[in-house]
């Protein structure tokens, strides 16, 4: 919000009278000035280096014919960084119908002459991966992804996991964690519209425990836990959504852990609700059980695509998209936090400056925290709410302060690159930060021409 602009719906809903409204507007303008002053003391936005083209492909996408579709493009870039500055990028190659991996050393050199094939299931589409890395030169690589396996239900989808203990040189046999007929990995908005990629992977503090969360088209939210670094997983537990007590379908789960690793947070959005709010479930026993979910940052619009992260002091940070005019309209990206020891989140506020006016709609944010508790957020830029995005927005906040002025990730909105990728669903993890480095994996698609996976990177 800027002074002189109409207040958003979430603010008007709190006003009881015109006099109160005027007072709040004046206070908001004062807070805006304070925020701008605070932003001057924040860490500066990074200087991005020239992007690395990780992979290239054609730009052909034929009609959907399930696993027989004629798709010839690369898509779905995702990224992770370990504490030594090693960067791993995974993506989907739709010609191979597999998930591939490349690892980049701290000096920028690619580790492998050719990308490694993780999924190794060429007769089934595999896409939208997530990565977690270990320390010590990334000797441990953990990958979660979605395969369009049809198991007799209304929609195809299973959640697969694999790990490497030799820095990505070889991977163990993929394991199906979901074993479901209900279309695992799909985040339903309505009966006719959903996003693939509705899952997340977390390894708190580089320890022995891994968590995988996913939703399915029928609406259930599941969580599976491994206590042996991914060698095996417990039976998944259903936490919310769908036929669990007649609840709306869950979508877009995001995982985070408190510094002690015992408290696990799981945020998610819901479908089939034009005024949906973000939900948060909490475990106090390292994921063995979760309490009832609570509503976070309630507003009058449609809230979606939450991303959460924690800082060393135990503060829980949340970014999400919200459309004041309802589902499928123009969205903006909001931020809020719950400080350590407190029960309530602060009022949510936009972190995108004038980009809504400049780009039309902003959706599907990512959130990362680095070693020094700096927060990094990115989001998709939409010229039209009903079209495909082009380019990425980005902002930085020092821990405990407001986000600074947003920027467009340089060259990410270049018209020559075409549209943003992740055509099967933009519930992605595209952003990573650690060891003084920031990285974004970004896919682009120019219909009928070409496609590419890009690594945008910067030193802090």
C-alpha cells in the first residue's frame, strides 16, 4: 500500500467508521515512512552474475495424452545450496520423461559431464522436483518428485524419493512414498483446476530426520517421516483436507522446523473456497503428531501458495499470495511473522512495492533464510492474471526488519526467453540461500521455439 492509494480489502474489513478509517490511513502513512527509513539500513539487494544455462530443449508441447503426450521441452527447475556453497539444480526433461540433476561447485564449475538421471522411468512423466543437500561437498543429495502414475483413481500421481550418498554420482532405487490412487502431488483449487507440485521436503539442521509432505487431488494432506536420512520412511499420516471430516482440499504444503528440530511447522492453503485463508499445523514431537491447524493472517480475499521459514531465534516467517477480488484474479505477495515466544502473527503487509501496478499480478512466492538470518523472497510476475508469468520478482530483508525495495531478477523477464516455465504447476522451490550465496533456478518456454533451465546466482 502507498499513501493516496485505495486501502486493500483486508484493511477495510477492520474499519468500523469513517473516522477510524482516517486515523488508520494516517497511521499507515506514518508506518510507511518508518518502513522506508528502516529499509535504508537493510542488506542491499544482491548483484546478480550472468545466468548459467543449465539445460536446453525444444519448445514443442503437444496435446495432453497422459504419458503418451508428445512433449519436447525442459521444465521445472529447482535448486538447493549447502553450507560450503555447492549448488544443486534438478529439472524435468520431458523428452526423457525423467528428473535430471547437475551439481555446481563453489567456483561455478559443473560437477558432471552429463546430468544425472534420478527418476529413471522413461515411460512415465516425472517432474517438479525438490532437493535437500548435505554438508561436506554435498555428499548427500535428497530428491523428492512427482510421477504421473495412474493407479486406478480419478487422477494420476505418486510421490517418489531417492537419495545419493556420493555427491550425486549415483542414486538409490526410487521409492514410492504415497502409494495412493488419489492423485498424489496435486493441489486442487476447484474440481476442474489444480496445480501439480503440491508437496515439500525438509531436512532440519542437516540431521538424521527427513520430512516429506504432499496433498492429493481428493484433498488429503499427508506427511511421511524418515529417521535414518532417507533410507526408509514411516507410513504416512493424514493431517487434514478432503474426506478428513469433510474439510476442503489442502494444497501447497510448506515445511519448516524450529532451531531445536523438535517443533515442526506445516503451512498449507485450501481449495474450493474463494475466500480461503492460510492454515498452519504444528508438531511439538518432531513430526510424530500434529495439533489441529489454525488460521493464519486471515483476510477477506483468496490466500494461496504459502512458504514458511524460521530464523535462529525461533521466529516463524510466512509469505503468501492473496487476491482481494477472489480466486483467479490479480494477486499480491504478503509477508508476516510470529516472533519467538508469541502466539499471534503480526499483521500481514505487501512486500512488492509498485510491482502490482507494473506487472498486473504477483503469485507463487518462495522464501529462504540464510546463515545470517537474512530473508529472501521471490515470486512470479504476471502481465495478466489469466495468462502465463514472465519474469521473477525478488526482495531481501535483514532479520527483524522489513523487506527492502523489490527488484526484477535481471534478464528473467527478457521477452526473448518466452514465458516462465513450470507449466504443470507453479508450486515450486526455485530459491535457495546459504554460505553467502543466493541461487534461483528458473525455467523458460518459448512456444514452438525453445526451452531452458537457468541458474541465477549472486554473492551476498
